[in-house]
């Protein structure tokens, strides 16, 4: 059973939707899965056989919701819940200024036509093209103009261990003029679950709007996690992202950000901690400065404790008309095992002459003198290493705007 399957999906009789699916199918058939010959994937490509013939599950979810109630959140939130790749959020009282619909409902009502599949080209993102073939599951989130949400939107994705599923989810987030909101994505699953999470978020940040986006990827150990965040930011719009990658056999978190108009800015920070043999974690960013006076900054830190592979690929593109723009990027990694591997590929493409740009990368081990000093004060070597790793990662956590969310993630990271 291949990745392209002829199955019946809702909306096959809607020309607009069937056209989007067919366009994605053509793109995926033309390009296929990426391999080591694809420059953007050469450090972290994945073979189809590694996915173990996943099932595209069209059956309705039979879930009593217990998987979403196992641990309460330490903060109030507007909740959106996925179980086995299916949206099953019940109706809830929403604050004024926010609309949440299922993708199916939003397509039927025509809300998504200006946005759906408009923020990226399928030929450039093969797994996003595969996601488009099965467009059905997802959520449409609209934050109306001048709305300031004091409560974050919490999206939880959970998978059970009964089937090897390929979960294709497409979320659309639209921030209108002057809107401000926080979105948290939490990916997790049963300990022995085997599945592939293939998620695409299309995010539109309007003039003078602000979105804070937190991602906590803590999937099952044998799972595959592939995510694309495609973001477009207009004048004076601000996008802040933080991604923490913990569990999962294979993960690739990709951000494709276009700063469209003057004053647009993006800050994209990330962490990964590899603790499982042969684990692969890839954080890839592509930030495109397409107008003058735009700003971006990236800080990514990683730790590989075992025979595992960490990857950071970061590209900053400054267009010819993007004068007086700033783009900065830094990746640092700790290798705590002789066979751990870190691949780092920072890139600058600068076509304007009045800009400030920088990139840097470093990797190494913990400071042995610091470990010796702590041992001389009665701290065990294991505890000393743990303290130093936590302090090393805390630099990225400290950049977060919300300490409650940071502490919640740190507790299990």
C-alpha cells in the first residue's frame, strides 16, 4: 500500500476542493519523496519503506476524550483537539473576536478560499504536497481585527497505538489587522504507537498583528513527525516562534517565512534534545526578506546524548529591494556521545547592500573543568552534567514571552 491511495474523502464533488487535491497529487507524483539528492533534505531524508505502509484512516474517531484529559494544563486555554489525525473538538464558548471552524466547515462556507494552499508551492515541499492530496482534516482559526486574546489557543495532537496511521492535518490561521494571539501546539502519543504525523500550518499575519507560536513536539518514540509552518507577514506584523523537540524517531520541523512588507519581523527559536539511539531531528528555516526595514532573528540549540543525528538548516534571503533589513542566525550544539552527529548548514543570500546580517555555528562537549569543580563540591558527575545541560538550554527558554508556557514545557523536556 503506497502513500498515494484512491480513497473517498469528503468534498470530492466540490470542484474547488477536488482541484486542490489533484494539483497536490500531480506535484507529489512528479517529485516523490525527497532523498539524499535533494539539497534541502540530504541530511534527513526518509525512505517510504521506513514509514511501514501507513494507513490513511477514513473511519470516524471513536474516542471518549480520556487521552486529552490525562494531564491538566497549568494555564487556561481555548482547546482544539485531534485524536488519531481527526478533529473532534466539541463546541465551546469562545471569547469575542475569534472564530474557530473545522476545515471542512470553512471550505463549505467559503472562508478559506483566499488562503488555502496559497502560501507555498507544492513542488518545493513534498510532504506538504502529500498533505494536500488528502485535504480534509484541519482547523480554520480567524482572529478578528484589533482583537487581543488573553487566553492562548491550545492545539493537542494525540495518536493511539491501534494502527499505523498517516495523519495529514492542515490548519489555517488568519490574524487580521492589529490582532494579537498565542497558539500552542502539543504533539504526543501512546508510548508504543507507530504513526506518521504530517502537519501543515498556513499562517497569515496582518498589518500590525502579533502571533506567538509555541510548539512542543513530544511524540511517541517510534513515530515520524513532519511539519511545515508557512507564514506570510505584512507591514509591522510580528511573528514569534519557539519549537522544542523531544521524543520521536524522526522529526523535521520546517519554517518558511515571507516578510512581505516594511516593518515585518520574525523571531524563530528552537531546541532539540536527542536521547534515543538513531534518533533524527531536523530544524529547517527559510526566512525571506522581501521588503525594506524587515527583521529576523534565530537561535537554535541542541543536545545529542546518544548515537543520534541533529540537523539545523537555516537560510536568510535578502531581496534586492529589502534595504536596511536585519537578519541574524545562530546554532549551537552539544555532542555528549562519541557517535553523535550534528549537521549544520547556515546560509545567507544577500542581494541588497545596506543590510545587517550574521550567522554562526558551534558544537562541542561540556566544559570538563566546570564538571570537575562541581564534583569537588559534592555533586555527582551525572547531576553536574544535567545541571550544565539545563543551563545551556535555558538561554532559549528565557527568550519566550510567556513563562508559564516555558515552565510547562521544561517540566517534561
